[in-house]
C-alpha cells in the first residue's frame, strides 16, 4: 500500500487533467446531463477565471492566468498547445433553472467560493431550519455533479480506449485552435 505522500505525488496530475477535460467538455458542447445520466438539465460554463501551468524542461513553470468576465481564452488555448494543463478554473453550473458559481483547484480538487441559488431569508425563525436544509441540499447537489463527472472522467481515463479515442479527441480539440 502506498503511503499518503507517495500516492499524492504519483497521482496529483489527475486533478489538473480533470479540469482540462472539463474545459474540453464545455468548449465542445458535450451534453453533461447525458454524460452523467441525470434527469435534470445540467450545463457548465467557464466563469471569470482560468489558470494554466506548463512545467518546462529546466524545472521551471510557466503560469498563465486569464481573468475577467469578457476575457478571451486565446492565451489559454495557446498554452494548451504547448503542453499546459488547467490548474484552477472558475465554473458556472446551471442545473435546470438554478445557477451555481464556484472555483476548483486541480491539485487539491477543492471547491471554493461556492455561490448557490438564492433562498428566501425573509422567513421567520421557525422556518430557519428549512432555509438551512435548502442551502445544504444546494451544496450537496453541486458536489454530486462534480463527483459524478470525476468518476466518469476516471472511467474514461483508465479505459483501454483512452489512448485511441479519449486522448485523440482532446488532442484534436487543442489543435483546432
């Protein structure tokens, strides 16, 4: 059995690879609902920031940060062509009519800054428990979407078909820019 530090160092690339795959899904208009077998309508969009890193041969790193609501992603696609991976991404997830905004870090897979749909806070104190439960269910819903997407990614990434189909689709997407 691997100790935690060894396992972390061996597999830490998976989070960045996953975020890059999510960007691929968004840009190629993949149907997220079908991909994760959800009855709800789920759409993902890149939010207002994305960070890419490329490890260069001399142990240095090139880091590209793109921020802003109307920022173009041309620098990011150029970085992908040079071998960079997404290390941090801000996402907008729409589940039916509800909108969630959050950021994800690839290395740790942490979700930060989660903004869930608004709840009615004007209820009296007797109903505050319901508001808390509603907020909690919103959080669990987005965790379920990301967890299910990650499991789907791992299934694809570890399949025998990855090198022929999955990776080649990703490569074609990168080269199309």
